C-alpha cells in the first residue's frame, strides 16, 4: 500500500522496473492492466501517455490496436521498444515526447487515450492540460482510461497510507531528487474537462484507482 512512490527509484533502473512494480503492487497492476486491455478493440487508435516500459501499450497492441506510447524517459522507452521487437509487434510506436507535445496530435483522432501511474508524476497544471488535450484528440465517444495512486477515502486508511508514504517520499527524494503525489479530485477534473465518467474502481485499500471516462458523442 502506498509504495508507488518507489516507482521513481525503479524508473532509474528500467530493466528492473517491471519486476519491481509487480512486487510493489503484489501483482495487482498486471491484473488491472489485463482488464484494461480488454477495453481496447482491434484496429482502434490508442495513445498511452507516460507509457514507460510499455505495460499498457504492449497489451493494447497484442489486441490488434494501433498504439503510440509517449514518454520522456528514453531508457524506459528502450525497454518498451525491445519488448515490442521481441514480439514482432508492427502496430506499435514509441516516441520520446512529453505531454506538451500532445498538441501535435490531430483533433478527434484517437479511439482510446490511456495512462498508467503517470498522472501522479504530473503537476496539477499538467494534469489539467493533459485532460484538455485528451478531450480534444479523442473521437466523440472515445475512451479515457486512467490508473493511478489516490488518497484513501476512509480516515483510518488515509492515516495509515500517509504513515507508510511519508518516509518513502523522503527516501525516494534523497535517491532521485524527485517524488510522486497522490492524484486529487480526478473525478471532478474529468467532469470539468467535459468527460462523462463511465466507471471508477479502487484497489489496494482505496489507494489505487482505475477510472474510465468517455468524450460525449455530441448526440
Ligand atoms: C511509473 S511510470 C509508469 C509507466 C507505465 N505507464 C506503467 O504503468 O508501467 C511513469 C512514467 O511516466 C513518465 N512521465 C513522467 N512525466 C511525463 C511527462 N510529462 N510526459 C510523458 N511521460 C511522463 C515517466 O517517464 C515514466 O516512464
């Protein structure tokens, strides 16, 4: 619980990232990502924001979607490219770009925009920008899928979460000079950006959330 902040340390050792994150989430992240992939259909166009080593991108590509994964960490992308090559997946590309470059994507051009454990690395302003851009680039009726760390709703769990989290934030900051934060007010931000919330599910004592939202069809 709430050990996700340690993923910043794992990001500096990308070859060990997947095994590390699996351990930190007790395998739960794999199970969640497998279920998310089921929401992606053959031939759909998918953008994976902060794709890292390709956990969500590769699963979507295996289902026959055309996937673009973007990330600012070239070493994480290197691992993702190696994995795609090993499986001979031709329907996937990885680009070393940040969210700012979403501006280059065409309007109404994606069926699915997804992001796993990346919003917790973005500032409030970056999250607002990303949601705005996701709304623009999704086709009407297109899906936005986000998985990330949030604060538990119940007070005792929240206290426990912070008690575990704070020392880990300090350790992570000492080792990487960076940290992550829990994503706050995501449902509200989605609605403000014009999305219709379709489903919301929490895991790990309410500290990990999966949200699926839709760009309205305009009917
Ligand atoms: C914890 S990793 C998650 C990777 C992958 N989505 C997964 O679930 O395994 C977060 C990723 O977000 C990327 N990231 C952070 N800030 C970003 C930004 N501004 N634009 C694009 N990617 C970013 C990091 O480089 C990192 O690879």
